[in-house]
């Protein structure tokens, strides 16, 4: 089986798993509604809601890949408050990782020249990836700072290590198979591919650093700072 075929097989499994769970819990509720107490009903409905969110995210990732590959993705470049955007993303990701600590240290007054929605997608994908593969500690460290003509968001987790030969490959579309991303965690491996391509299309980049001894992995998102001259060049 080649990489693409194995990816399709993995994707089919990832879709089937939440659908089976949703169907099973709904059937249980319908068949036994009067016999199930309210706490158990709430527990079952929360599971259905979480699995629905998981399925929605998976479908959205697949659709986003199709847009990127067909060059149909449209970008609206505006002045974006980088710190506020990241704060908003942390609020969203906390809903899925309520037992995690998200330690955010920010530099004041950072503005990027980028697409607001696409930048949120980048940060959310990397935050989700970092939490998903954090095995030694339920703590994610986030910080922002300025670096030359870019603003940088650093997202660090503990418990995963990516060796040098895989640091570029993890951004490949089908590389979840036979890579550091192939583990007990759920996912299709599309998040980093999407994030990396969106960053490039906004004249930014994503780097990854990993320490084998401390099992720290840090993703660095670089996006252009806002300035009037640059905005005029890009037609805004």
C-alpha cells in the first residue's frame, strides 16, 4: 500500500470512528430514554457533541486541503492584532482541552499583516497538535515577540520529540503515516500541512525545534509585521 492509499484508509477509519460512536450513543438514548438518569443522559450527549466536533474538524481539514491544492483559497490581508488573535484561539482550544494549562506570555503591541481567519486556523491547528502530542505534561507554553520584520508565536509542548530528518516531513500532506504523527492519537495528519501552506501564502513560515533530552517540541509561526508601505504594495 502506498502513502496515498494508506492515508485514504486512515481517513476512512477516522471518519467511521466518530460516526459509529454518535450512532451508538443516540441509539442507546432512544431505546432506553426512560431508564437512563439525567446525569447519564448528559454524559452521553456530551460524548455525541465532542464526536460531532471531531468529525466536523476532520471534514473541514479535508475541504481546506482541496482548496489549497486547487489554488481556490482567497486571502484578505488586513492589520491584525496578533496578541488578541492568539488569546482568542486559546479560548477556543481550551474547550477541547479543559484539563490543560495554557501559559501565555505576550509582547505588547504586535500587529501582523495577514488574513485574520487563516491566521486563526494556523494557530488553532498548531495548538491542537501540541496538546494532542503532549504526553509528559498537560501544559502548553505560548509566547509572542518581534523578530526583525516578523512577529513570532512560539507554541511549546512537553512529551514529544521530532528528529531532524522528520522536521520538514511532518508538514507533508500524507506524512502522518509512518512518522512521528502515527501514534495512539486521533487525527488525519492534515493540520500541519494546512498550517504550513497558509503561512507560506501569507509570506510567513513555520519552524519546529525539538529537544531529545527534555522532550520539548516548539513550533514557531512567523508572520509579516504590519506597515503602511507593505500594505500599499499588496493593494490594501
